[in-house]
């Protein structure tokens, strides 16, 4: 999965802003969850990721 493209679609479709990072050949989202974020906000983020991956073909990396 191209996390940068997932981040783009999350913002465009859901106005959810996250950052994609990588370290030691691993990719991950950097999500800042503060004490004022609710469980509903976290569920919205997770559901947004699931929907973006299912909806957009451009987030899937092509094998060489």
C-alpha cells in the first residue's frame, strides 16, 4: 500500500490528516491521538483507511 496516497485520499475525502513515515524498511502512519480525541474519531480514522484502500486502485503498489 502506498501510504502517501492513502494520506492524500483521507484528507480529500474525510478531512482526516495523518502523516506516512518509514523506518527500517517499514511503513507506518503517524497518528497523534490526544486526550480530546474520542473513540468515535479513532473509529472514523480506521474506517476511512479501510474505505480508501477498497475504493482507490492507485493506493495499491504494483509488483515489478
